[in-house]
C-alpha cells in the first residue's frame, strides 16, 4: 500500500519547514496552560499506545510544575479489565473526590 503525503503537509509544509504552524497544533505547546491536576493510567502491555507516551507526558507536565500522577498497570493492555480496571476506576474516583 503506497502512503501519500497528507494534504495538511502539502498545504503547510512539514514541521521542520513550518514550526510555527505545527507548534500551534502540538498539545505539548499548551501544557503550561493546564490549570488542574492530571491523572494518567496506562497498561504496560498496551499495543495501541506505547507506555512511553504516557511516561513522556507525565515528565513534561512535571517539568512545567503541573500536578500529575501516572499509574502503570503490569500486564494490562489498552482495554483495562479485571483487577487493573477496578483499581483504575477506584483511583479515578478518589482523584476526582480529592480535586473537586
């Protein structure tokens, strides 16, 4: 299957050619604007989203002095189930109750 260049790249150039445009789309450019605490949950065997993305986001939030918690669930995949699901839900409920 041949991959073609997305229309957005044709129109605005790639990130190295037009960093101003691409930085406006990059959510990492706006981490300093977050006004509340953040809680992240990630399964260690997630094949859809690499765990390093959550680790990186948590570190970037920490670097801009944001309150962040990252919970990793050994052997959980992208769709939490069983004890990992129950623990994630309980942690989420506790987090929202604490930060209302």
